[in-house]
């Protein structure tokens, strides 16, 4: 069940714009959507500032140089685009953790942050294990009409539904 209208963007418009950006990315830059490698590269950049010799010896960073590239800027663009979308729709709120998380995990912030951190760590581990995030595989793969892209999307949604059911139960929210 959908929650009351939060004044957000029309999902058809947002989907159309996302599709146009995806096509433009391939047409102009020859690159498909992806984001998970950016976080590993960012960690590599931080570590490189502290111990550049160690980073130079790591096999992963020989393949994926810890540099600011198009994908890193894409992730920055996601943040900026989200900020623009939320402010123009009137739904922007500065908050540490969403209300729904507080309802589910209680008023103690450190517990909610711990759950979010563990979930993000598991998600990032899975994305690196799969050599990319499911949304990147799904969006870029389905754009190429690749069966694996559609399978990734299906698994992504099924996994999301299972986790949502485990975390929030079967009840409806408002």
C-alpha cells in the first residue's frame, strides 16, 4: 500500500529522465551505469593518502585505480540530483535516520545506525563479490536486452521484498 502523497516527482517522469540519462551516458561517454566501484575507489583514495605504497601493491587497485573518474562523478551527480529533486518537490528533510527506521528499531540512534551500517556493509560486499551492484547490472543489462540483466532485476526485487517483509512484517503502514 502506498503512503500518502509526499509531493515527490511523478514516477513516470523520473523513470523517463533516468532512461534518457542512461542512453545519454552510453551515447556520449560509451559507459553504462554503475556506482559500487566508486565506493571502493574512494576508500582506496583515502588509504592512498595515508599509505600510497600499500595501495600500489594491492592487486585490486592495479585493476581499479583509486582515481576520480566518470563513475565517481556519476555518484556525486546522484547526490546532487537527489538534492535537487527533493528540494523542488518540497520533500527535503534533514534527518539522521528515517522515521520508519525509528518506528521499527526504536529511539536509540546508535542501534539504528548500526543496523544501517551492517546492511550497507553486506550490500557492498555482495556488490563487490558480484563485480557490480544489482541495480547497475539490472539497469545496464536490461538496456542491452541481456537476459542476465532481467534476472538481476528480478532477483533484486525479490530480495528486496523478502528483506522488507523480514524487517517490517506484513502489516500496512498508515
